[in-house]
């Protein structure tokens, strides 16, 4: 097993790859670390794959994966995690904005300090203000919702114990929330390290403003799923019950008011002419549907759940 696996997702980064790999192995030699590099070509349309095949022919410590089309950074990371064999797994971007000089210290924090995950913090950034301000807002919202106090969730430079990446699935655009996924999987010792942010040397950024909007929506989804995915009845059933009771007692009051007026010999409005009757009726129908949705979701989860609801940390003397 290697000391470190460096997992690098990339898309159209042919210029930076040779320099990046040389830098990584230079750091490995200086630190006397056994390092494997995992390059995941996320459907590049330039000459990235040709550069990768040339690099792998020269260095047997490089693993390479190629997607037929662009699937996104999360899919690329997930594929890299499946083949990473290092004791510590470090992720970084391929654009040379992450410094491989950080690798030894990140590894030390995992191995010696006992962290499950260490996230990089690009405290001093070389991005335009149109990117830095949305990033600050995004990180603030993520801290508030997740309860994890990291300054830079979106930093691609992170280190993990191998056990962590084997117990999480990164899909969609959830690569920003790997600390959140890791904590939900039971890996709670999460640290942070200030890392160097370097100005982009080649090419241009592959991300636009829409990533912040999509990222926030993913965060809300993840917060909801992490809380209610195991017991959807707690959400749908509870909300459905409240709506049904509101509609039922509203209809009861309307009916009681009608009967009271008739008993007093007064002209009473037709129940069907009262707008509150329809609000009450819709509330009861929606409440019933929500309750049934929660009930069906419970059945589906119990019958189709493929993974256990717990992860085993250590065992002793099972024989």
C-alpha cells in the first residue's frame, strides 16, 4: 500500500499535467513518501488523454481513468476513490492552483494527529471579486446548515483516511460537501489547514456562477435527506397529520356553525358557498396524501435498502 494516493479529477488541462505530476513526485522524493497518482479524465476534448497516456508510460505509479463524456467532478472523484489504495488519500485540482508542497503536512495531520479528514483553506485567494464574494456567502450558508465550522468547503485540496472514502458515495455535485457526507457516515474528527492558493497558470476556469446556485440547492437537499432519509414518515407523516387535522377541525367548525344557525332559525350560508370549506377540504386531501407518501416511503426504504444503516469501526476476537 502506498503512503499517499493523490486523486486528481481533470477536464481539459493538457498544459498543466506534466508540470503537476513532476511536482508531486519531486515532493514525494524529498519527503520519502510512496505516492501513487490517480488521474481521472472527465471527458476532456483537448489532448489531456494523450498527455496522460504518455505520463503513465513513463511512470508506473500513475493510474488513469477516462470517461467517455463529461460527468462532473463528483463522478470523477468517486471513480478515483474506488481505485485509490494509499493509506491517506489527497484530492487536488489539476490546474496548478493547489500546491503539492502541502502533501506531507496534510498526511501528517491524518496519520499523527488522528484526523479523519483535513480540508484546505485558501485564506488568501487570487480570484476576482465576482468569485470571492459568492464563495464567502456559500461557505457561510454551508457552515450554518451543516454545523461544520470550515472556512472553505469548496477547496479541492483535502486529505482523508482511506477508510473515509470507502464509506461515502460522491454523486451529483456533492463533492463540495464531502465533509458533510463524512460526518454523516460517522467520521467526525474533521480538521482544517491553511493552504497556498496559486494563480491559474494555464487555461481558464471550468466553473460559472451557476455552481453556487446548484451548490446551495444540493446543500438543502443533503440536509433534508441526512435528517429524514431513514425515517421519511417523521417528516411527511407529521406534516400530513397537521394538515389533515387543520382541515378536519375547520370543516367541523363550519358544520357546527351551520347547525347552530339553523337551530336559531337564522338563514345560514350554504356550506359549499363558504370558501373556508374548500380550504379545509384541500387540507384534508393533501394531508392524507402526505401521510400516505411517508408511509409508502418507509416501506420502500425497508424493502430496498442495499446498505446497512451503520458502519463498523473495529472488531475484536470475533473468531
